[in-house]
C-alpha cells in the first residue's frame, strides 16, 4: 500500500502509504489525525462512502431499467447512522431504512423526507409506530400479526392510510454466520410460508387503513453470492401471484433486502455493485417470466457494503507481550487502547479483520494477535495478523473495514467511553460524532 499503487483491498479507496511509510486517509497522515483527535477513533473516508452509495444507486437503476422497472436503494441505517451520514445518503439520492424510534429521530434531524424513509423492526412499540406515521414514512415493514393491528390503529388515529410491506421468511439458508442469517425458519423475523403469510395478507387487506405494497425478504448478511436471492425472489414472486389470483390485488413492490458482503481480509472477493445489480435483475426477470407476472418495482437495502469499507479504526499500542504457545509457535500479543467495546463483532460473530501498523513502515514477520484493554480473554480485535517484529508501545494500528456495525454496536463496557467518528476528505477532518467522556457517563448517575 503506497502512494503510487492500489491499496490493500480491505482499506478504503483513498487510503495510501506515504513516502516515509505511514498511512494516510484522503491525504491526511494518521499521525496527524491521532495527534488532533486522539485514539481510539473511527475514521470515515467520506468520498469513498459517497462513491459506494452513488454506485449502488446508478448500477441498480441501470440494471432494473433494462428489464422495465425501477429499483429503490434504501441505505440500511443500522450499519452506521448519524445525522451527517443520513445527509450523505440523502444527497446521493438514496432512501433510508430505519428500525427504531431513535434511528427515525436521527433521519428527521438530518432532514430526510418521510416518503424516503422505510421503517423496520420486529417489535415496534406503539410510540414508534405513531412516530413513523406522523413522519409520513414511505412504508412500514410489518413483522407480526400484532403489528398489523397496531399500524392500522395508529393510521386510524392519524386519519391516514399507511403503506405496509409484509416481511417473509423465505426459508433460504444464506452462507453466512448463524447469527446474521435471517430467512431460515427458526428465528424471530417475519411471517412463515406455511400459512402465516396468507393469513397476514387477509388481515392487512381487511383493514382499510392499510395499503399493502408487497413482500419483503432479508436472507442474511455478509453474502458473496446471489444464489440465495434467486430462491427468495422466486418464492416471493410466487406469493405475489397467489395474492393476485386469490384477492384480485396486484402488489406493486418487492424488497429483496440487503446483506451484500465486503472484504474484511485481503483474500475476500465480494461482488461489485454492478455485478450484483445485473445478477439480481436477471433473477427477478426470470422469476416473473416463469410466473407470468409483471415485474414489480424493486428495492434493496445495502448498508455494510456502503459504509463498511469506507471506515477504519485507529488505535495506539499500549503493551506488547510475546507468548510461547508451544515449541513451534510464539505469538505476540499487541494490546491497544480500545477493544470489544468499540468493536464487539469478533466476540459476537467470530469476525476476522485485517490491520497494519499505521505510523511507520516495517517488515511483517511476527505472528501477532491484536487485543483490547477490557477484562475479558475474548477481547480480541484481530485474531491473527503479521505485524512488524519490532512493534512497540506508541505505534499506531489501523484496522480496516470497521465502518459498519462497530460504532452501531459499541458499548461503554468497563466504563470506557465510545470513540469519536472522524470524517476525512479533501476538505480536512472533522467529527461526525464527538468522543464520549467520563463526564458523559457520570451524567446518567442518580445519587
């Protein structure tokens, strides 16, 4: 990774090595960023995030216009959401998917129009549903029988007709971690195919306060192949045909969800947005032709694949401890000033990451494990990585592809305040979210 060649694939597009071996993000030396903002810190390559959002909008528009329909791209806010990120999404022509009242409030503060917002969630409160309807959200994805009546009653109170989609468990087993596969039967999301969907359709159509747009599916996350989407699309389009035949209602929309994978390790090869768009358009066209139905308006929900590669986490090394594992193996434990509180994904999902020493160059010769500062043996940031054999306290470590789900899942475990989110581009660097302080934590105390 240097200033004149392509960077390691897992880092953002504007991440390079400087002439003296340090890493720069969008032209800003990480040593300067560390001096100005401290560590740990989440860094966002803003231009990279914009470019990825733009690619999704343009490529899916192209591919689906070619088969005679339109595709709406909803950025999945759960991956990472702030007012600045919501504004970026809006500026790039994307819609925004939220799943709680808190995420909805961020979208509203950012000025996202209600019609450009979709509301998810498997257990929305009455207050959250009321807030969504008051905001005029473009659709509410209904996840249970209770929610059908809750949304209808809220719409009646507001004197409006709410647009809804039904989330369906399509039975697709996505090739991903068990905890982020979301379309198999034994999990909390959606209606089952074995009669629940048909019953849900009847209940929605019986409520005049509701307008049924269509079906929604999300088969999982960190998916590198389109095979699962083919099965899901075929089943959903079959359901749309059944509704037309039984109830005389043509459902105009179909949401295929998101979950498109990214490269966490240098050997990972995810599908580019253009390739995924072409494959999904072909899948939808084929399924509709087989069913003899018109092609509905499509929507997708990328989150990780927009913000994930654009984000990184910058740490400072505190201690270095060589550990003799056996006669043939010595592993260097490199402890940094963050850990599972700012990135719980390794302990939650066995997630792997790649990192590099960021403030200088060096030969990668020592097998290392980057760990955090928390009182847990599972507090691992990068399980196995080759780092310079002379890694030492004070070195900067940059972990790639942490833009998605790290800040969103961050906690204050051990009362460690959460890091700031620092946006970096040609205009400079500035906080999107400031660093939490111990004083912030103490404000919650009631003595």
